[in-house]
C-alpha cells in the first residue's frame, strides 16, 4: 500500500465532509501518467467544491483541486517521461476526476502540458486556471478584432483572481483599464496592477437599462448577472465582452438591444475543455506578457491543510488576487 496526503470530500446522509487524510495510491483513477504534485491553487470552483455550494463534485469521495504543477513520476504515455515538469488545468480535475489537493494524481497524458518556459511551478500556479482564463478572454477579444485604440476595457470582479490577472494583462497590452470592484480600499492594489480607473461595482449592480451611455469598447466579466447586463448596456458600438464567470449569479437579465442596435458581441469563454493548442498558446503568452513583479504582488501562499478554509472564503468574495497551495 502506498499512501499520500490529500484533501478528501465525502458525502453521506449527514451531508458533506471535508478532511485532510491519507489516500491510497491504489484508489487513484485511471490514467497513463502519475504526477507528484508540488503546487496547486485556489479557484472559485474549488470553493464551490469544498463548500458544496454548487454541485461541481460529480463523484464521491473526491479530491478537489482543478489545477496542478508537478513532476512526472511514472508514465506510459509517449509524450511524457519521469522527471518532466508539467501543468494541468481543468479537464474535470477535482470535479469528475480525483484532483490536485493531493501529493499525487494519476491523469491522462493528453490533459498535461509541459511547464511553460520562464515560469516556475509556483508561478504557474499563481497564474492557475484563473490567470489562464483571463488570457483566454484577452485572446477572444483580440480574435474579435478589438485593440486598445477602440476605447477602454472594463474588468469586473477586479480584485478577484481572474480579475487581477485580467487587469495586468490588458494594461500590458496597452488598454486603458477600468477596474470594477466592491473593494474601493484596494484601489492602490488595482492601480499597481495597471488599472487606469476604479469603478465602484454598485454602479453596475441595479437593473440594466436596454442601452446606457457608451463607456468601454471591450471587457472581461467574471461576475455575470446584472453586472454583465449593465456592462453590455454600456459597451460602445461594435465592442465585445468576454464572459467567463458567475461570481454574482448565473442569470443574465439583459435585452437584445446591445446586440442588435450597437453590434455588441458577447464572447463566451470556457477554460475547462479548451483544446490543447489554445492552452499552449495562452500559457506561452502568459509566460511572456505577464509581468512577474505584478504576479508576485497579487499572489499569496498557503499550505494544503488551509485550502478548505480558503475555499470557504473565495465563495464569500473575500480572497484578493491569487492563492497558491503549496503541497510538495
Ligand atoms: P474570485 O472570488 O477570486 O473573484 C470573484 C470576484 O467577483 C470577487 O473578488 C469580487 O470582486 C467579485 N464578486 C464576488 N461576488 C460578487 C457579487 N455578488 N456581485 C458583484 N461582484 C462580486 O474568483 P475567480 O476570480 O477565481 O473566479 C471568478 C469567476 O470566474 C467565478 O465565477 C469562476 O467560477 C469563474 N471562472 C470561470 C472559468 C471558465 O473557464 N469560464 C475559469 C476560472 C474562473 P471585487 O471584490 O473586486 O468586487
């Protein structure tokens, strides 16, 4: 029997339990690569998993953790050999497949990408799914033909993980970034990441008018609901908003007015099932375009046993920037 340490979510008649305990390697799920995990990270989805607030966990027991950086221990996959440094984001890890809040994972090799050159495992997890999704959003805006000369770009949920990286990436790409937040006390933090303006999120909170004054040409929305509806109503003619999150709710109480009268586009962004080529492109761009000083400024580190508590905080909107979970 080969045991390793893991956070385990289980469920019985009494409800859901979360504990740190030994896990038997023999109970890992099928896969052709075993990875020794050195770092994971905290994503909103991990918070939903440990709190049970939304049914993201699809089998029990489950080890949460949607992201990992680590070193290949054994592999029967021709693309990977022992000692390779790798990264994994999504693909159902921590939802349908035993995840990364553990010293070991066994996964399908096709889910892995090599650790991007220029990033340490800790830095890769400081980026994590949140940061890689922010880059997917920027790439979606660019594919739509948008550039900084068209006007400002808004980021909602700016102090959060996706939001913090989005602010830094958009500013680096030359955008005038409007950072929307409910934490005005973090204005200096956001300006340090590159925000040009801070917008109190209450301005985007009420019921949205079909069309409002045009304020931005592009946006990355992590909040959804009335926030996204307001953002769309204030988007300039021909602009686009990349929507990736639901921190404020899953509904979208809008009208077709921005789409049919202002030619506004709503670009959906999913990171979990994104094809490998897109992932590799996003990670390579992150390695080159995300300022390492800014990444460090938005990152804090916790040990594995604090991950469940941090998960509870993220669903309450109380986490700032990115949190790395140190494991190995
Ligand atoms: P965080 O909790 O770190 O950030 C979310 C931020 O949203 C908060 O910091 C807060 O920002 C704001 N917020 C929270 N609650 C509300 C509310 N009720 N109304 C308005 N704003 C609110 O989470 P992440 O950045 O990691 O994730 C953000 C969202 O993106 C989540 O919904 C997550 O599931 C989603 N996501 C989607 C992915 C995909 O593949 N599509 C991948 C990764 C994340 P502030 O304090 O600045 O106001």
